[in-house]
């Protein structure tokens, strides 16, 4: 069994790799094959911020859906 801390670190690494791959895919579609490291790091930080905000919104949606299901089931 994997240590929970190791599992969290692994998941964070997977997210980071996915973000880097997304940046690479976007640059590839724009036919940009080389950028400065500082530009890449700024893009990565921006993507991380949007990912955090998207996750927060997703959790809020899930919470609202659960609340609605509980209310509807209590009304039945």
C-alpha cells in the first residue's frame, strides 16, 4: 500500500505533467516550437492558477448537486 503522502505527491506530479503537456500541445498547434524558459514558467503559473479556480468551482458545483439531491429526496 502506498503512503498517503506519497500518493498525494504522485497526483500533484501527474497534474503538473498534464499542465506541461497542455502548454506543449497549445504551442504545437500554434506552430511555436521554442520559447524562453521564463515565458514557459509564466504560462505554467497561469495554468496552475486557472486549474485551482476550476477545481474550486467544480467542488462548488458538486456540493450544490448533493444539496439539491438531499433536498429533493427529503421532499419525496
